[in-house]
C-alpha cells in the first residue's frame, strides 16, 4: 500500500510503499477512503508534539474507512462497517501500537493513522456509522468538526443569543462558526489575517469579519458590540500575540477557550490583567478536542446532518490525492486553505 511517512523533521513526507503488520488483539484493519489534514500534522512535522524520537512514523487522525478485518476481542465494529477514524478515545479496547514494515524494517506508529491506504487501528479509535453516511462528513467527525462542536457545546456551553468570537478561520475555526450557528449564538464574529476568507465567513453565517492585517481588531469589535464585550472567544491560532490581544475583548462572565497550541517555549503575557476580574470574572480554558466523546456524539451529529441541520460541504476548501500531500501541507502552512482532504485511492 501507499502511505505518507514522516522520516525527518521539517522535511517533505515520503510517499512510498508500506506494509501493515499483523492485526493484534483489540485492533482492526481499515481501508482508508478519505483523510483530512489537520494543523496538528504541521506541528508533528516540526517536532512540536514530542514525536522526534519516534521517527519514522505515519500521520493523520481524521478519516473515513471500511473495516477489512478485526483482531481478537473486537466487538464494536465488524468487517464491512463504514467507520469514522478519530483520535479521541471511544468505546472498545485500547490496543497496543501497531507495527508496519517500511524500507525493510519494522516501524511502529500511532493508534490511528489516516495518511495511508490501509491502517491498523485501535478499536477505541473507530466508530461505526450507517453505510450511507457521506465519507467527507465521516472524516470531518474524526477531528475538525467534532472538535468544533464539542468546544462550543461542551467547553464554552454557548447559549442561544450569546456572542461568539472566533480567532482564526482555518479548518477548526470554520467549524466553530458553523457550530455557533447551530446553537443559536448571536452575533458571531471572526478574526483572520487573510482577506480571501471574508466570503467563507459570510457563508458560515458570520456577522462580522475582521481582517487583522489592516483593521484595528479591538476598535472594530468594540464598535460592533456597543456597550458589551464577547461572551465567548475561541482562539484557534495558538499565536501568543493573538491570545494577548483578544483576551481583553472577553466580557463579564465570559469564557475564553484555547484550541490552538502555542509553540513550545513561547509564553503569553497578559497585560493590564485587572480586566479579568470585571463583573462576574472570566474563565480561561485550554481544551483537548472540546471533550468530544466519539461513541456518544457521532450518532447525534449523523442524525443532524441527515436532517439537513448540519452542513459540512463548505468546510472543505481543497482536495488532493495522496501523492499531492506535500503540496497540500504547503497550502495549509501558508494559510491558503481551511480544510484539505486527501482521497487515498484517487
């Protein structure tokens, strides 16, 4: 099978033949149909995920596939099931790390990977869905969209009529805007540094888009909100300067959610921190995937999509075949895409 392998940090991925090893207890062999490319992969390529000592290894953690076979003990999926491949733990066995063969040598890899045509996956990293569930939607539920909905519902606990500010309109940020609309947030605002995302913001139901490159973010948002500040701010970029500049836009009783991770060694300085104690105080939370629970929440999201209440097609801005993975990563690194999808068998 073909797979994209991270052999060296800060270098292009190697697209080459990789052979899956045996399917052990608690594992399933999955034919990967489509995979999303997440910002986390950019961090892995840079070595910011503590992964340098595990090279070479496979990448990817949001995908859709078909179960080819299952190992001993697996009960939640069976051969032929369509599955969402996700990094958050769901029901089933937490299996050992799988083994592959690459360039004639054994290679260990993560408990779910999706930049490969076939993946050996831990049972608790896949969730079965109805066969007619769209493949792209399944892959989005592996991380990008599920993280967004989980952040809005589980972490920020956004109520209808509350204002939401999304900082960074990338793949997850676009999902945050969609999720905020889903729960009736009003108004919804977004900040980005790229003007071409303004039409995307409008399509997502964003009421105010601010280009931080040439607009005064604080003045623009304060003028738009009038006498109030934002009830909820979700920061997706992980940029320390962005965090410091947007924290003062949070209102009394507000929730500031950190989704983007600052690079290792960098710090965030909160200037004039007295504003954190305004009114009822404020909350700052760093979330892991919006506390998304795959086994319990994926069925609900599938129902919403089938009822036409959860759009997802406009969240994917670019597509590529596996052989184009490095060009796709460059698109993301340069900020020219929101969510890029790979068709593994194109």
